[in-house]
C-alpha cells in the first residue's frame, strides 16, 4: 500500500499526501484531517528507508557500546540522544558485549542499513578497516583517544583519572594500594591502571596490587571485597581504586555491610564514573566524575562535522575527569 491508495481514500492528490507526511504545516487543517483519517483507516506506514534512499540521507545514528549495562555508557547515550534530537536525528543502540567479532558484525550491519553515522565505543584498537577510511559512513570513536589524523574521537583522560585517584589515596596516608577491575585488554581499563600505577611508583614506600576482574559489575566487586576482608589485616590493601562505581559499590557492600570493616578508617575506596554513587552504596562514594553528557553531545557534533563537504581534519576532544571527594575515602580519625 502506498500514498496513492491514501490519496484516493481521502479524495486528495498524491502531492497533498506527500506534503502531509513531510511538511504538514503546508496542508490546510481540514485537508490534513482527511489524510490523517485515511492513513488510520488503511493502516498505512510509510517506507522511511525508501524515502531516505531517495533523499540520500538517513535520520538514524547507530551507537555501538562494549558494555551498555555500565551507568557511564547509559549517561553518554542520553547525551547523544539529546544532541541528536536537536538535529532531528534518532539513535539506535547495539551492545557488542566486549566481543570484537560482534562489534565488527554490527559495524557492517549498520553500514548496510545506510545509517547517517556510527558512534563507536570500541572494545580494543579500531580495526584497519576503520582507520584506513574504508567505512562507508562517518564514524566517531567514543571514550577513545585516536591517533591524530585517523578518526574523529571524544575521550575521557583515563590516565589522568587513575593518577588523580592514586594521588588522593596517597594523600589520605594510604600506602598498600590496589587496583580492582578488568579485563586489562579493554583500553579504558588499561589507561586507568597505567595512570594509577605511574602515580604510585613515585612514592618509595607505596606498593600496588592488581586484582583483575573478568567483568565490571557489583557482583565482581562483592567477590573481591570478601576475599580482601578475609585476609589478615597487614596483608589487606588500605587504599583501593575500583575501575568503575559498580565495582566500588560491590566492594563497599562486602567490606562494610557483610564483614563490618571500618571504611574509610582502615580502607579507603575510590570509584570512577560518578554514575550511581548514592543509590546502592552503604557509604557516599568518592569517585572520578567524567562529563558524560558533554562527551555524548560532542560526539554528535564531530559526526556532523565529518559528513560536511569538504570534511575538516579529524579532531580528538579529550575531557578531564574531576575528583569528587565523599565519605568512602578520607579517614575520620
């Protein structure tokens, strides 16, 4: 069924139906009502894909993340959706579940669907297919610092976040430091660990332990927290940096609620993302706050830049995370 049948049912021309669908303000109210009634009676749904092919431009952006359950990613996605709406665009979301092969499948699928552009939070380094410019749609990398001149990118400086977390724990008098999170193959995890390790290395009497997790959720945090609590006191870390707030909250649930350890007097805990700090945590969580909404809006801006003709050189925009000091890190004594 097409607009011809709608036009016949409404007793108007096909041009009028087309105007109603694309520029309704150009159609007289009484005529618009006749067309609306005809569309409803016939159950007409316009073929938006065909319309976009004809126009040469889609209104759909594709967003691919490696862990859409992370509250950080959800906040970034909301920023993307808000910015896209301002430009009359829509966003469809896919989760690669930290699998490179699945990420690649989604990339090719969305290319075939001729989306307006792709916003990609990559699992690992982008493939040569992307870096060499073989993709058929504009692509912007999310929370990833691309090499200059390759792809547009927006990122949070994870190394700076890790460094600030370590400096804060050291200022709190902590010397037995631990980084909890993983897998370390994920570049965001690796960057935070690198910054944390570098700051700790500058203090002679500080030690650093890596406690790697397979996932970045509260369940893993609780498991690690129980194992830490069961150690003899001299063998426990006294300053913990969790890779994100989910892991940090799980740690606090195990340390404080299940085992009754004195946090922050005996153990300081710092998270990352500032995305859910007070909702499930037994203590107000000290964390690194990245500007998620601004990151999402900037990603859309770079995507629209990339489709300009002639397109400007690819830009990388890096945001700095801010330390938010709360109850979980500064000893009370």
